[in-house]
């Protein structure tokens, strides 16, 4: 057996695998402010994510059709309805999709409800785009780690 041929073939295989682009994580943005949603989608797109925006009326159906890896819901405009919407999105995709709630207000009851929902993040007030991207990265890393552990258990 010629080991140099095997090593050469292994190199070619790893080169081919490294040429395959990694699939971008899909983020569903549910925001009542269309302009704000587009701005956020552009920011997340430049950070390497596939960002899709929908209004509250169409978000669950859109998630079912094209399941997201993470959901961002503006809870300040939707209030209590935002929590119900997040639950409907999770039901439509049949798994506990990581959810981040954002709010322009600093209402303590919204934070408490987000904690009860077990949201992976809650940003309030004038949050920074870098803070949101950091929260997203952390949530997706944790989700990937959980999936890896689950696949090892099987």
C-alpha cells in the first residue's frame, strides 16, 4: 500500500471539504417597525447571518415553511402578544427554537415574562448591535453544543 497516495487523497478530500461554504444560520426577526426590522436584518447579514423579517401576523407560518435557527421578537410593541407569538413559532417548528426578546422600554414585567419563557436573551432600552450579535453567537453556540451532546447520546 502506497501511503503517499493515501495522504495525497486525504489532502484532496480535506481541501474539497474546506471549499464547501458553511451554511449561514437563519434568524427570523419579528418586528412591528418595518424600517427597524430591515436595519436589523442588514446588520445581522453583515455579521454573517441569513436574516428574514416578518410581521407578527405571518411569522409563525413563515417559521414553519422555513425554520429559523433563532428568533428575535420585539416585545415592546407586541407586549403580551409577543410571548404568545413566540410560543406559536416554537409550536410551528416543533422544537424549542432559541428566542431573544428585544424591547425599547425597560418595563420589569416584560423581563420577568421573558425569563419565564426561558428566552436565551432579553435586550432592553437602546441596546447596541454588537450586544445583540454577541447574544446571538452565544445562544447559537449553546444550541450547537446541545445538539452535539444529544447526537453523542444516541
